């Protein structure tokens, strides 16, 4: 009989990973993949694919060309990847290939003519590249444009951008600009967004390095020793790394979005984006500068509805959903003054904003009024008094926010975010409903094996949903539910193997105390069933 102890003798208590190991464990293990596996890996990272352009999510550590024979290099697998994702295309023409130490959007054209057009847009400043970076230091202003002239130098096959300091320097002078914005920061480290248009190689790295805000992990564009830059003891403590490990940190430069002008008349700009990678978010979280998710600009709350396309808002004063329903209301919004359904039910008051700041202020007031009944009542009382509306009559306020409170709002992206947000909520709701149901069947599994079989099936469905949500803690707990169902059916070897794996992951990788405690509890339950049996699975039957 195999028993899972809860002390150090179990062999589960191991030394935690250090900070460098934790960060690198979140990088794709490209060095472990063979060429055919690497081609399959990249074929699954397509971000955009149409008749003229294809884009990939390039991971950190993969060069396009020029790497050693045993290192991952994209042009070695280019034909294999093309055969998988664009088999009808004769060849792929590189438009934008980030260096090895940069992650993010990598773009190819499917014809030489499209390649020429896109590269011309980059040269002429008609494209846009948006980066996320983590740097040592703080910008002198939260919004800063860096326009240091650069000169390209190549020595021994190594390319570097040199800062122009005098007119006597040889080489072509590159007049480029990088617009930097501080997203979050502490006293020593900043997370920045850098935007370029007419872009040259290493532009963001060079501009930030020569502005005394070098990237973490930057080995080249830093004027002081050591290289990469030494980090403060406070930052080293947050990352759980020693000073000697600083040089092992990856460089935190990620191209999160590129935008090109339309290739055809009456077409929309081509916008390709990808979220920051896992190791990037992990470090931001460790440094306590991970920006909290912003509230979406599309709301479907109980008390008001916003149509993002023309920024119209309708809010009622009775704390209930506006009448008619939200779907009918969304049709009425945008029909000018024609609101016959509302007119029969309530007094309709219309107001138009005159500036973006006025719209922003109103959205803040409306949001606060929605969450605070007292503030809502005061707000609506003032509206009644101002417009002379009787207290017995309901009010529906219809606001037309013609001046957008957010500059450069991407409506298509907001719709996608709304879909993902609502889908996530539905998945989470379904998961916890299954959890309640699975708990009931699991409790009855001790008395009837049919209930244990159903509990196992529910656990498998929970596990599938947990993977879609992407929460490793929920995934681990679903595995533990599956282990308990296996034990109730007499498969103790498989059950204990699952528990050990989840416990090891919780201790070694994620330092997850919740999963660790759950694993111990499930282990004790399994051992109890193994020793004492259940009504459905007696100990005498197991001994046979």
C-alpha cells in the first residue's frame, strides 16, 4: 500500500526555485525542440493571415538569422512553417523580424510587391510599432519624446547604434523619434510603452539606453559597468535573485502591436497585436508594477447601457433595468429623437456633451451613481428639480457623448474585449456550477460507484473549462478532483500519482499554498479510503 505522508519524509518537500529559474521556466523551451517540433510550434503562433500578409508571435530567444547551429533560428524552419500555414504561397518575404532578445510581432509579406510597400511605410513613418518595456530608472516626464540622432556602426559582424555627439562622426545620421509613456513604476524600475513610426533597428533600445533608462537585461546600450545594468537591492529582493544573476535576466522588450496603412482603396488599416508574454507579466507582478486591468468602455450593467459606437448612454432612476429591455434600448439609441417605446413609459431627457473632459467627468459620475444608491438618488433628484419632472413620473436620461472620453479608441478591439470578458464570466459561472454538482456526486460516490463515475466525468469537464480560463490554480484543483474520483473507484495508484504531481508543482514551481493544502487533504482522503474502504468499495473487496 502506497501512502503519501505530509512531512519531509514524503520526498515532496524540495528547495524552491530561485528567481532566475522561475523567470526562465516561463520562457518557451525552444532549445529542447527539434526542427520539426519548432516548425509546428511557430505554426501555432500565427497572429494574422490573409492573402497578402502573415504575422507570427515571435518568442524571446529565437533569432531570424545569424544564430549558432544548435540555437533556434526562424529562417531554418521558414519553408516548413510556410508549408503548414501558407501552402499556396510561393515564398514568404520578411518585412519585420525582431532580434533574438526581442519578442512580439514578426511580419512577412506573401509577395515582393507587398514587402516593398510595407517596408516603404516603415521607412516613411507611415507605420506604427508599439512596444512594452521594463527599464532601470524613471523617465524625467511620464510622457517623453526621445529624438537622439543615431549612427549605425558594424564592427566584427556586431551592429550597434551610436549616439551622434558631433558633426565629425562618420556614417549616415538617422533622425528618428521614440515616444515613451510611463505605464507603472516604482522608485527604481519603470514599465514603459514606446511608440515608433519611421523605425530603425535597435531604435528603442538605443534611445532608452542613451536616456539613462536602459532595459533590464540590456547588454549593449548602457554607458556604465556592469552590463547588463546592476539592479538595486530592493529590486533584487523582489525578484529573488542575487547580484550575480542580473546578467542572466532576459531583455524585456516586447512589440505588442504594429499598424500599417491599407494596401487597397477603401480598406481599413492593418492592425496586428499580441499580449505580453508570461515571463514579462510574471516579472511585473513580482516587481509590484503590474497594471490592474482597466474597466472596459463597453458596459452592460443593470442600470445603464452604453453604445460605444456613438457613445450614447441611457440611465434610469429606479434602480432597475431601463425599460424597454437593453436589446430594444440599443436599437432606440442611435435613432435620433425617435424613442416611442420610452416616451410612453417615462420622461426622456437628452443631454449632449461639449468636450471630452465633460464626457469623462460624466462617465465617472454615472459609474459612481450606479454603485451607490444614495448618490444615485441625489443625482436623479437634482435632475428632476432642474427639468421640473414630477416625482411620480419615471425618468430616462439619454446622454449623447459626441466627444469621446478616450482618445484614439479602437472600437473593434473593444468589441473583442467585451466578447472575451463576457465569455470569461460565463465560463467561470459554469465552472462553479459544475463544482457544486461535482461535490454532491463525489459525496454520494462513497455509497454508489455510479455517482463516483459521474463525479469523474464532471471533473473532466471542469478541467477542460479550467484550461480555457487559463488559471493554473483551478487546473490543479480539477486534477485533484479527478484523483479523488479515481480513488473512489479503486484506482489508488493513479490517484496518488496525480496528487504527488500537483503537490510537487505547488511546492516547486508556483509556491501555491492553496493547492498544497488541497493536495494534502485529498491525499489523506485517498489513504483513508485505501485503509478503511467505503460503502460502495469495502476494504474486504479491495483486499481480494
